[in-house]
C-alpha cells in the first residue's frame, strides 16, 4: 500500500519506520531540510510544505491509499 505521511517529527518518523518495516511504500513529507537526510528503506522523503496545495499536488497524493497528518499545523 502507498502511504503518505505529512510530518517527519517523532510521530511521523515512527509511523514511517513501522509502516515501511511492514512492507508499505511510504512517502514522508516535511518542510524542514532534515527530511532529505532520512534513510529508511521503503521511505521516500520529500521536502515540501504539506500545508500548501501546490506541494500536495506535486506529491501526487492521488497515488496513495492512505494519507496521515502528523504535523503540529
């Protein structure tokens, strides 16, 4: 299953790791540069602002079966 997670904080990273470990294809979206350094097998990091419609469109969320909001916004 393709899953997008908005937010790469403690909760988002934990979810991404667990879901990828269970065989899911995870897209992890965060606006902070640190997201580019994430190297979890099965997780694709994307530096973008998940509160912006243009960013969400570029992330191609229509290809995801699940979208999780794990941000403080």
